[in-house]
């Protein structure tokens, strides 16, 4: 993740409600992989970082 140090990025995050898959920056690419639009990188479904913003 390009913001790894500032974002406190963690894989295998324990709290499902605050995992990447529930963040406004989470997108699925045309290639079927998952990406963070904030970090501009590929991410797993169960990661988390300080840039997390919940989908309402």
C-alpha cells in the first residue's frame, strides 16, 4: 500500500465491520481483483487501515 506507514495498514483484520470490503475506497477491478482507491493498490478483503470509511 502506498500509504502503508501513514495508514497503519493491517492484513487479516479481526473486525469484519471495519475490513476493506466495507470501506468506501474498496473497489473490484475488471480483472476480478480487489483494490483500494485511496492507497492505489491491490488489497485482500480482510485488511484494514486508518483511511477506512464505512459504507453507509
